[in-house]
C-alpha cells in the first residue's frame, strides 16, 4: 500500500541532500527503490483512477517541501 504524502517527505529530502537537482521521474524511481515498493503497489491508482498513487504522493510531498522553503 502506498502511504500518504507525509511518508515521502523524509525520503525526498534524503535523496536530494546532495544538492543536485533531479527530474521528477528520476526522483520517483529513486523513491521507489529507497522505499522498497512492490510492482503491485506501484500500480495503485488514486480514487479517480487518473494517475498512480506514487506520482500523486510525490507531487504533494514536493509541493509542501517547496512551500516550506
């Protein structure tokens, strides 16, 4: 089960700690590996079915980290 966006805050910060920018796709792949999701979990979609949960959660996590500065 893909956790809520708050569970992605630390992994995103950890993966970006080197200071070099990452594209969202690269960040998603790094988070998938770091957090150890299964293929089944990566196929989960949000309730509307329009996008994958991992993409949605990472978008919210990066949005709130950007707002936090």
